[in-house]
């Protein structure tokens, strides 16, 4: 029972960390503050656009509120779907990394399976495939060599592959045309522990993600300001629209300045 509870808590914590990473390192509170700021500026601009069409101020406010709610619900649905896909991709990437590590740690079974692939030369690496690895495969099989590896070839390795006239490297499961579950299995608990090990340390300081976060926020508010300023030429309340545009530019500029300061630090 205790093991099940611990596993459940581990999974919930890992899911929160993965979800936060899928939001670009932002917490739910930070995302909500961004949404509120955008809604206030956009709502004010929308009210000024619909107000001249209604004699009653309450009717203009009602239409503005309905439009904002519909826009917010649509944006929330789209954002949620995109976040779910990113979170699933992050979890899938973690599993693939764990799988590569397991297979490279004990490559015997994979090498035996590759015996039926003509010229196959398994290189148990996960980082870089070097020119020396290419030469080793060439010495064994000549131009019939087929390098099988999880690693990405370096520029020089790719150049040597072309010069020697051998086939480009292939992933093990591409060469064997089978699924990874044939050779190794990664459990959900292992994936959860990997998420905690990789993402929990970055949760508090988030130094790496902060510059990117500031840059993204600056871009959003500057884009909003540009849109409001452009609309000011086509609406009745030009001055008010431009004030909202300046407000958006100011918020975007503040985030941009924070981004520059963080990059210098």
C-alpha cells in the first residue's frame, strides 16, 4: 500500500514538473498573470470599438464581456491541447533517452539481432558518432558497412561517410524494422524518476528558462501594442487606442529589458 501511494505521489509530482516544462517553465500563476494582463488591454480596446454602436453602456459592456469570455475559452482550449501534446512529447523523449541508455549499457542482445542485417556495425553511443567510429566500421565491412547507432554523426563523420561511399547511419530499430519493446522496457516509474531528476533542480531558480520566458512575453506584448496602434487609425477613439498600445509597448519593453539584463548576468 505504501509503495502504491509513493508511486502515485511520484507520478503526480513528475506530471506537474512535465506540465510546467510544457508551459515553457512558467508556473500556473505566471501564466494566469500573463492572461489577465492581455485580457485587460484587449478588453479595453474591444470595449472602445463596440461602445459607439450601442446607446446603452451596459449593453456595450455585456457584448465586450461575452466576446472576451468566448475568446478566452477558445484560447484556453487551444493552449491546453498544445500543452498536452508538448507534455506527451516530453515524456516520450524521456522514455527514449532511458531506452537508449539501457540498450547502450547492455548492447549484447541488440548486436545479436543485428547479425541478420548485412554489414551492420552497432556503435553503442548516445552522443556523437565520430570519424574513428566510421573508419572502424569501414575496416570491418568495407563499402558494405551499415553503421547502426543512437548517436548523431559529427560533420567530419558525415563527410567521411560520403567519401568512403558507405550508407548513412541508421537507428537500431530502423535497421531491424521492429519496435523498441522487443529489446528493452521503460516503466512509467522510471520515467517519473527521470523527470524529477532532470526538471526538479530547475524548478526554483529556472535561470536557463528565464531569458527565453522574458523574450516570449516581450514579443507578445509588443505584438499586441503594434496591433492596437494599427487599429487606432480605423476607430473612433484613436487617442485611447494609442494609450493602450503604449501600455502594451511599455510592458513588452520592460520584459525585453529584463531579458537583456539576465543575458548580461
